[in-house]
């Protein structure tokens, strides 16, 4: 059995559902450089600070000769809409935080390989490390880089997490998947805020995921109505892709939909410490209480339900200025 086969076999044993190999030389490095130079990374300064590291994996592992890309599926059926004063959460955040789960398995894989393959050295990372995981996934044949910025497996899905294993051994690389977007442009008008221009890169300054998770301060006035019911993240551009088929049952129990819909009035009224405790160990922790409250008020304004009036009146005098501003705006919408 070749080293590549041994790596793939152990990865499957650990639960990874997708596997591909690339050389350590990224295709289209200008994409990332242009993305940053045009300011489409918004306030995410860490992207600008790490561009060259993301493009040169030898900065992470000097002896790198292969990039192994591993995927873990998380797609599943959206639970029924509970109605009322509820907001929606992007599907990647319905369960436990994927960073810990994927990284833990990557480390187990690296440890196994280093214990069984003399001289093997590896580095592992997920998207919280300075690695350009989507570029490597494209090069490794996991899928193609679609117009919506996602890596899409043809006639399959884009709902999978990615992890990277750099190795100092040369493995046989996979062939990239040809572009399957063709003339299709469904994702572009499906984006409520116009964050897609069709070149495969998202303009974070208008992206609902960025605005609800990373953006500090009030969301620009013209974008607030366009958030719709999205409290945290967005799946719109994935849901309209014709290559994304019906979602299967979750591969991992940890990704089960515990937080697909959230009570917005409850979010507004819950103290910071309690919100932190509730969402510790989930992706929702990333937004922090003040962003979740701000977003909840925006969504209540978009829902236009008079039942939100009392919760928004309370939030309008909240000591956090983001919350107070969002609640005042939402009351004006009501």
C-alpha cells in the first residue's frame, strides 16, 4: 500500500468524508492578493497580514512537499420554521464548533502518521490558521471554486468543512475538478445584499455572514432590511446552487441542528454571561453577545411583528450602544 493510500485509509477511519492531494504550489495566487488589495476583506485585517503565508505553505512547514485536503460533511435538513419572533442561523453553526472537532482529528491523523512512517513530518490547520484552504481544496480535486466563493462538489454539495495536512513527503496529487458553473448565475441575484459579482470572490463588506458575525458597530442602514431573518451567517448562495442536492442526515452527531432557529426576544433579554455560557463550544460564540443582540433587533425590525414591541422598547435603553441603536431602528420599522 502506498503512503497516499495509508494516509487516506487512516483519514477515513477517523471520519473524514473527503480526501484530496495537491502540490504545495497554489493555482491563481492573484485571487487572494486581488481580494485583499481591493478591500473585499473588510475589517478582517488578519487576512491582509497573512496573505503570503497563505500562499506559501513552506512558511508553515519548511519541508512541505504535499498538501492533503480533508473534508467533513455537515449538511442536513433545515428544521421546520417555528414562526413567531425567531431568527435563522447558517447551517454550519447549528451544532458544535467544527474547528475543535476537525483540528482534533487532524492532529490524531498526524500523530498516527508520524508514529508509523519514519521521517514523516506534518502540520495541520483549519480556517482559524493562516492557510488558504479553499485554494488547496480546488487544486486537490475536492470541488471547483464556484461563483459564490464556495468549493462545490459536482452534483453533490458544498456543505463540508475543510482541514489541511501539510506533509514533508510527496504524494501523488489529484486532478482539479473542471468548472461546472457554466452559464449559471443563480447565486448572484440570490444574494440579498449583492455581495457576489460572479468572479468567485465575495465582497465581505456586503456579505451577510461577515456583517452578522465579524462586523463591529452598527450595520449600514441600507443593508439592515436586506438581512431578512438571518441572525447569524447566511446560506442563500448555497441553497440556490443546482449542484447542491438534498441534504443528507448529519454525518456527525455534534453537527445536529440544535441552534437552527433562535428566539430573538430571548436573545435581547439574556445577559452577556448567560449568552456566552449558552453558546460556548458552538460557532455562535464568535459573534459575541453584543453582535447577537444587535442582529436580533435588526431581524425583529424586518419581521415587522408588533409582538416584538415590548422587547425592543427594553433593548432601546440597553447600555450597549449597538443594541440600543438597532432596537431604535427596529421600532421605527414597526
